[in-house]
């Protein structure tokens, strides 16, 4: 990416978008957890819920990487996963938006 520097305004936009996407992802996990926990009737079911939570936590920890060098890829992944709408990124430089779009396009073609 040719425009590596993040302005103060872009950092604020990125942080708000990142936090909103994280909140959406956690809400989805919470809803699924509640469904699974309510349906658990055996010890095996209980451990299945625990495995589910452990796996989701690992996925979230791997996906939500707030290093500026990684944000274009992170935002692309979050758009693809449905946790982020590109409109939330309005105000980022065109170079950054293009990098995010290229990533989304590349993954969609794969």
C-alpha cells in the first residue's frame, strides 16, 4: 500500500469501525452460545459448548488485529464475514479503501 501513514482522522474512523465490527462479532457469538447452552442436556453437550466458545475466541483473537499495517486485510475480512459495512470506512484515503476492496475481490474470486 503506498499510503502507509494513518492520519489522526483515519485512526478515529478505523477505531470506530473496528470496535463496531468486534461488537457485532461478539453479539453473534453470544447469541449462538445462548442457543447452544439452552439446548445442552448432557455433559457432552456442555463440553461441546465449551469447545465452541474456545474456538470462537481463537477466531476472534486471530481476526481482530488492530495493527495499522494489518487493518486493510482485517477490514476486508470483516466485510466478507458480514461484520462490517464498507460505508463505516468512509473518510479513509482512497489508497486504503482500494487495498481493502482488492482484498475482498481477491478472496471472493478464490
